[in-house]
């Protein structure tokens, strides 16, 4: 069985790159970002950024899922062959939504594939699609793209 592309829903979003130490009272929690090299070992650093920020926000129920998602997004970014650095970010979009995103230097869009039974790859975006209930997307930028995945806080 061969892989067949599935058309994902595209959502355009921008991810902030600035991090401040503490959010002012009454304001949205501040995001976390990290500039990481295009290496497989960057997945561990990305998981740590996500885990620490979600722990700070007291959202332990999202840690495992967010770590898996950021690992898949980083793995896809590593495959682009870019030579600079990728940006990993996690932020509260709303009180009920956490966004995990990876910005890379490639403008090639990811393709959601339905992997065949005997294939070893092509499952990352399908996994992200399932874990987020389709709440992921891509924003093309001048020098690359941002792929993001949104997780619900509590019940949606």
C-alpha cells in the first residue's frame, strides 16, 4: 500500500519570538521560544521548553501530548535541510488554547499522508492531526514557514 496525500485545513498564524521573564498581572501568560539547530537532538531541547512552560502554566495534562507534537514538528523541520536555526515556541493563544509551533527556513509545505501498513514513515502529521482534532496549520513566510498545533485546555 502506498502513501496518499490528504488535504489538511490550512490556518495562518504568527508566533511571537520575544520572551519576557514574567507576565504582568491580569495579562496572558508569556510565551517561550528557543532557537535550535537543525539536528535530531534538538527534539529533546524542544520537549524540555514545552514541558517547562506547561509546568509553569500548571497544565500537566497537556505535557505528554505537547511533547509528542513538538518532537514530530522538529523532526519535520530537521528534514528540510536548512542550515541556520529553527524556532520552537509555545504560547497561550487563549485561556483555552495552547499553541506549539516550529518555524523553519523552508517554504515547502508539509503534506498530511495516509501511510500504508508496511511503511515506516509518513505518520507524523497524521498523528498531530489526530491529537489536535485537526487544529493545526501552516503559515508561509518570506523566508520559511511556521507549522503550529493547537491543544485545548480542559474540555473543548
